[in-house]
C-alpha cells in the first residue's frame, strides 16, 4: 500500500489573477494572507462572486504556467511528449532516456518526474480549497457564479487527476483490480493521502465530471450563443475555449469512457460535441469546425497554425513566447532524416495540412563522405511549428490557447466507436480538411489507421503517449526499441510516497 506524501507540500501556493498577488497557502483555515491592511481568510475571499472567480482564475493560471501549455508538464515540451518519441535527442541525455522509457536514469530526470507528479496536485489543492470554502457561503454567491465556478472547478480537478492516471497508472487493458495506483484528492489534509484502486479512482473522475456537466448546463453561455462570440474581455464569461466549458466536459466524458473501454458512452458524448450548435434554430452554426486548406492564406499573421477553430477547451498561455522558449530551433523530430515527413505522413506529406502547419523545415548543404556537395538545399532539420505564433505582442490571429481537447479527437472517437458507415463519412470529411487522400476504412484496419491519424494530428500536444498507451503499442513511430506494458507506467517519484507494509 502506498500513501501520498505531498500532503503539505502540494498546498503551498495559490495564484489569483485579478488581485495580481501570490499568496501563501498552509493547512490552516486562515491560509490566505496578503498585506496586513487587506489580509483575509479563505472563508472571507470565497464568499463573494469576485472572490470565487479570482480563486478559479488562479487555478487556471497555475495550470497554464506549469501543466497545460507548450512547455507544461502535460504539454508539448514535456516528458510525456518525449515518451512518445516526438523529438530527437543525443544518446544518454534525459530526453533520450525518456524516449526509450528508461526512467530515473539521472537526477535531472528524477526532478522532471517529480514536477510532473507534483504540479497537477498543487492545482488540485487550490481547487479543493475553493470548492470547500465557497459551499458554506452559497447564499452570498449569485446562482450563476456559483454554478459556473463550481462546475469548472470540478472539471479541472477531474482533468488533472485523469492525466495523472494516464501517466502513472496502468495500461487500461492490463489493470490489476486489487492494486492501488494513485490518490484521488478531494479534500486537502495535512496528513498523507491514501492511494486508490483503478476502479475507485475512475469512479471519482466520473463523479467530478458528472457534477461539472450538471452545474455548467445551467448557465454556460456556450449553450445559448456561439462560443466564438465569447472572445472578448467584455463578455461576462469570456474566452470559453480557454476554460473547460460545458462542451469541454462532454469531450472529457468521451475521452474517459474510451480509456476504460465504454465505447457506447464515448460515442454518445462525442456525437454531442461534434453536433453542438449555438441554438436550436435551423440556421444555427456548429460550435466547432475543422480547419481546412481554405483557411490557409499563406500568411503568418492570418493562418492560425494552432487550429483554434477546432479547440473545444484549453488554457490561455499569453506569457509563453515561442521565439525565446527554445522551441524555435531545439525541438527536432524523432528522425532528423529528410524523409521524416514521408515516414510519418506518407508519400504526399508535403500536401498534408498537418505537415504544413505543425512542422517547419530547415535546409542546408549535404556532403558526400569524400567531401563533395550532394545537395545545397536538402532538408537538414525538422522542428515543431504549431505554437510558433505564441509570441509576446503578436499581431497574428493566434489566440495563445493551448488545447486540452480539439475537435479531431472527437472525430477519431466516433470513427473508432461508431458504425463503419459513420466512421467513413467522418473520415472522408477529415481527409478533405487535411488535404489527404481518402481511402475507405474497413473493420479490419480502422482502429490502427485511426490511431495513426491521431499520432500525426497531435504531435507536440502531450497526447500521443496516451494514444500509444491505450492501444498498448509495442513499437512507436520513430522508436528504436519496444515499449513494454511495465514501461508504460511511469514510476511515482520516490520522494512522494512511503512504503507501508
């Protein structure tokens, strides 16, 4: 039996935007302390509309800076992404060891793993404080704010927990029913936290998502207007794609159901997201649409390389600057060979919208062994490009939003779980959007081909390791070694638990 040891450690910091303050968090009920003239307790802060909004904003800010973002621990430049063999690293470096699933080979690797484990729990601790302290003051908070804040808090708590389980938990087809894997922390405590079995953990994930779905169904503006209309700071509940909105919760319901093999449920929720419109009228618009070649206007400022039209929910990352982050030149593909595009996207890779938007190539001179020039303009490097518009003071159409979920995942769930006719209808639509040749799926090949399209789609977003893990793939694309079932379970950092006999 393992008991979580971060009981106090993970409760230390809460970030509250709007107040522009960093406040200390301890186990006491009066944990919130600012300057003496304005000091207040959690009970005081979380009994007003603005107070609970600030608390929720703080949790999202922490999430965007540490977990969900291009450089987040579940983001694009992360151990989780490295484990999917997305990038090229020199032999025996940390990245190389992550890619080959040789965990904890160096102290720096252990540190990264520790942060990957701790930061989601820090966000969860902030959310738990918010959920606990606002409840006794429900009569002082307007119903709309109560439902919206509480609904999003439950949703983000479920999302963080589920990503922890996808990383540190088992391959879903290989669950040991009697084994405890991770703690689902619903109430902060100064002591240790008990670990739960896979089934109990997933029950808690489901309960939080169900609560979020119910609460957000009452007031989320995406149910009465197009989500694009919330793209303004003047809107009461602004930038709904940068929060886990109502449709984001439905999408997470589909993702979770697929993970545990409940395909009918996954299909039902995925259809609700795909078919979502901004009203019941005949002229209503779809809430989310695939980015297509017609959206590509060959302009850095006009073409949205992150495919924002497809974002269902996410986290705004306004402080991330691609040009200074190390992404621009350091993030090489898993194969620096010029044929990498062909390996991942096929013979016509240069026509593929995903290759065009998500990668950038550099050219240089290639030499023969005798020193003679073979090609002056041959591709010599391939780097991630999909977040290149995340720039400080940028004038591009990019919204600086890191997607927690995008529309293609919804398509893939329906294509995997629905009838073959439905799968091919959506696949044909998807192929047109990505400017790739449509070849009908068959019952014998659709799961493998859908998985491949997912890998091509989600490079750099922290999702591909989970796709490989759910399907228990032995040899990932670009890998030189197999990945066993045991290697799919990232070891919990030694500093975070006690072995209790």
